[in-house]
């Protein structure tokens, strides 16, 4: 999430919602990611739920301001965190979770690359402490906090 939020904070409406020669907008890619996360969360909360169709072509161009998109990201990921924290590990579909992580990483790479090219911003994530080691530490801390009684 830190990389995604950094991109959205650097982007204006033109960067987010114009396709710039690509089939999908940056904002549409974000909504695609969020739909994957929502569906995974729904399967955690309601095991066995099925969806009428896939989301291979789901890249909506909703043209909402970046701050609203950021708020929607926050809510979607909070819902995901709550659901995964409540789900016993033996009830998690680990293959689907790994697919979600890989798929999200792929689309995050698209978002970072396009935002960098369209804004001229060099994010230098590693220099800012947003590398794999730092991200792992964040995840481990969040997991430890989630497993503390009363939190």
C-alpha cells in the first residue's frame, strides 16, 4: 500500500483517469485491484460464495478525485485485514492469496511505471525505506498487532 498511495498522491485527475495510449487508466487498474481484494475478502467472510463472472475486463473509469480513491483503498484493505485476522489459517485458500499478491504486484508495477512516466517523479522507494525488507517488517508488525487481545 505505501507504493500505491505514493503514486496516487503524486497523480492529478489527468494522470489517473486518462488512458494515455493504454487500454486502461491508472484509476481503472486501481479499481481492478480493489475488486480482487474485495472478492478475496468476501470468500473469507462467506466461504463457498461464487461470482457470476470474472473481472478480467473490469477496469472502470469512475473519474473520482484521488482523495476519494485513496479512501476507498483504505476501506477495502481494512475490510481485508479484519477478515484475514478473523479467519483461522486452515480456512485460508493460500493458493488464492498468493495469486492475489502476485496479481496485485503486477498491476502495482504498471501503476508505478505509468505514474513515474506521466509525472516525471522518481519515487526512489528503496532510498525512502519502502523496500521488501521494510515492507515485510510492516506486515509482521501489523500481524502482531492484529493478534493482540483487545486491539
